[in-house]
C-alpha cells in the first residue's frame, strides 16, 4: 500500500456515517468536552485539528474542521 493521503483539505465538514468513517481512518482523539458533547481530534496524516459533535435531537455525528490556530 502506498502512503494513504487524508482528505482534510477537501472537506470542511462531514456528517453521519462519513464522519465516523473518516474519524476511524484518519483521526486521533486528543481531547473531549463531555458537557458540550464535543470530541477533539487531530489528523494522523497532516495534523489538522477537527472537532466532532453530536447534533442535538437527531444523534447525528458532525465532524467539523477547525482552524489551525486554536481560538480559545
Ligand atoms: Zn489530514
């Protein structure tokens, strides 16, 4: 297998099954905020930060790419 390339540059947001698949394939969990129901990840390939949250009401996972600079 050649190097696997991530698709972080191509997406800003993924939802549902696509979000779950992308998470398990490329992302590594770094932190979680249980109160806000958010989980933070970084891409194992390119290091971009992502955040996954559950959309209230429909239990759908939404994966959103974050800016490289942390906006705290
Ligand atoms: Zn990436």
